[in-house]
C-alpha cells in the first residue's frame, strides 16, 4: 500500500516538473523599447534577433519592438555605431539602452531624411560610415526626392532637321508616382512628369504582329486638341503576345534594398507583399534567388525552383530593414548570382526593389550607369521597381532601367503591384525585342515643323539609328508603345520656330527643296534586335494624313493623357489646354477600360484641377 502511494506521489511530482518545463519552453511575446543611453532617444531600425535563430525584427519609429521568444533565450540588439547588447529573456517586458561604440564613426550621416551629423574620432586608423539614428523623423515627411532635369522638346524646322530619332520607352513609373502625389493632396514637381510614361501607362487596341517581326507599327492622325491649327500624329507599336505557359523558363534574382530607409508599410512591407504576388505565378521550371543589401550585400536565398513557393515566401517574410545602403555592391552580387544560374534561351532577369537612396560605395547616377553598362552585355535584363516617398531617388532608378536593358515601374500600392507583376507578367518580365529605335522622316512638302511630345531622355543622334552598338529600349511580350508628334503643316502660320539673322562673315547657300510629288506626311523606320542577337532588323512604314478628324477612341484618350502631362509641366507648348478639356476628351475614350484605369485617370485630373493655385 505504501509502495503504491509512493509511486503515485512520484508520478505527480514528475508530471509537475514536466509541466513546468513545458511552460518555460513556450514562446511568449516580448516587447520593449530600445533607446540611446546618452540621450534617451529611441533607436530606430535596431535589429532584435533571437540568438542562434533567424527569428528577428527591427524597432519602429518609436524604438519599440515585439518578438516571439522563450524564457531563457538570449536576444541580440544590434545597430551600426553602437555596441551590441545581449539580454536573457526573463519576462514579457525588456527595455534596452544602447551604448555608443568606442570605434566612434569618422562620418555619421543621414542622407535624405533632413539631418546631417558629423562626429570625428579614429581608432587604429580605421574609418567607419553609417546611418545615425534619426529620432522622430518620418521618411515620408522628408523632402529630398531627386528627379532628372527635363528640357522639353521644342519645334524643329523640317528644312533644318528632317529626321527625328529616339529610343522607345515602355516605362510607366512617372504616372504612378504622379498618382501618389495627387492622392496625398500635392501636385508633383515638373521634372517628375515624363509625358511619354503617362501615355504608355495605358494599353491601346493596336493590331497584333502577324509576320515574322515581333512588333507591328500603326499610325493615326487628327486635329491637335490644344492647338486646332496643328495636326497630331500618333505612332503605335504592339509587341507579340505570348501565353504565360509558353514563356521560356525564368532565372530571377530578387535584389531587395533592406536598408534603414526602406523601413515602413509602404516600403519594405509593400515590397514583400508585391514579390509574393509574383511568387504565386511562378511555374515549376522557373527559379528565384534573393540578394539583399544594406551596409553590405549578401545572398538571402540561393536559386530555388518555382515549385518550392513556400520556401521562397518564408525567405521574403524574414526580411527586415536597417542600416546604410550599398546599392552598387548589391547590384554586382545580383548579376553574379544571375550569371551563375544562367538559363540559355531563357529569361534571365534581376528585379530590383528600392527607393534608390544609395549612400555607400557606388551611389551616384553616373557611377551606377557605368556599373550597369558593363554588366548588361551578359544577357541579364533588369526590372526596376521603385518604392517609398520623401527620400525617393527617381533619377537613379530611371538611369538603372535605361542603361540596364530593363523597364521601370513605381509601386505606390498593392493594386499597382498586381498590375505590373501579375496582370502584365509577360510584358514586365519577358523581352521579345531589344534595342528598339524609331526614326521618323518628315516630308518637307507636307510639314514645315514638328515636335516630339516627351521622350526627352531617350533622344538619339540620327546616326545612332543604324549603329547596333547604341543601346535603346526593350519591349516585353504584349507591350504597347505610343509616341505623339505635334505637326505644323506647310502654309500654316508658325509662331514657335524663331528666325536667326543672316551671318555677317559667311554666306549660307539657300537649299532648294525639290518635291518628290509624294503625298506622304512622314515615314517611320524601326530597328530592333531579337533578345539573343546583336544585329538589328529594320522595318519601314509610310503614312499619309487624311486631313480629317475621324479618330479612334484610343487616340482621343491618349491625346487627353498627353495634354494632362503638359499641363502638369506647365509646358510652353500647351496652347489652350485645360483640365476641363482633358476630362471631356478622356471621357470619349472609355470603351477600352475593363480594369478601370481610364476612369481613375479622370478622377486624378479632376483632383489635380482642385490643387492648382
């Protein structure tokens, strides 16, 4: 009897011990605040990691964090410029004070967030550069965005310049960036407006290619809506469509900026959600690697087949933001990984997600351009996805896309991510024609002057058209590209092209133009290369203007978008354009609007009208 009682008591004790062990092993939610020991200010972007695991978070704008951990585990608190702190989890509340590192920074700078703080000290002649914590400063409220200066195209006399040559542009980043400004109650800066990207944001019902060429040219003309005495000519290109299942296998490298400036819901968190949309559409034959960069670059995920979507998603979910931005190093590593996993006759592409705020290593637009130009010759294409606001560096992102055989989109919300990465999957990620150039020759017996609307950063020399070494834009599967020319016909009063006095020291022979008798207004020539070829093919198509105004609804809508771009830029050539005219014209082109993008455009125009002072 006593033996049975003893055994029962021992069993109860054993169960109690096991129960206590189980309780202690259960994860709890640990919360706390990380502050500077010296000032008491919160440390923003401090890494909090459970030692020996990949479980980690970063502190928010108030220095606060929340993480799942077990009692007895050790939390590591790390941030550049501070000594690493280790704390054993004993309860659900754990506050930490960070001490400045004795290796005091030679230069400590916040680039683009409104504060610059330089501290000087040296230890063993070693210099360190980092991002200082910036308590209370929200990236969104900063005002250090950068845009390339645009010198708007003017009118040219056909007698002086009968040829107009430029590279196509499939990018649409300027439009979604404009939408972000207007939705927060502001008009975008003039240099943020690239009119051709507004027009090319929308798809148009152009005829599809039917022959061996992957691109088809279409032309149409009508009365210029902002100057009735001028003609407006629309040149449309349509790339061949390829069903997603028939697209070649993809070797993708997600190159993700995880620096401190990418912290926040509309930055890294939006990046993660965007890329998971793309992952959902991967096929088994596709593969994805992930490269991240902050103060340095590293491989987060080696090439993983599209069949293992969960592994890819988990790697994306683990990303956290903190540190400076060594963008150049990240780009080099991404190209290295892409070349390592190169698929012959496949789609080899880097997808860069960043705010463009590079501040370590190669960081200038010119330096990045040189870096990209060396790497693009290896058959790896580049898609640039821009995120964030306040510190956004559009100029650098545009350079990367233009020089890296790529395309560029600005992701302001999940709807735009879905449009770019799901709805236009083939166009965004699979190139069918590269180095696409246009050259337009105007007939002097029909045209006295013309101007190309937009494409200022894509202009080429006339001789570049036949030079296959000259880089140009690429077209993806199903892409449409539109270009508008405003034309002053012969015999029409021309107030836009000024006259120059005769030279005093030399006489200029007057060149007589002998008409050929052609009724053609112009001829469009197009050159393109197959994605895996280095020699271009030429297409050519003449156009006769019917002098009427029997135009398509697509023409009306696209010309309304072009007029809106000129209003936002306060163009010297906007004529009698107005926001009301834009709305009225756009409403005549809503019959190709299954997804509502055109109706959204009208709402944006009406809002912009209310913002004009």
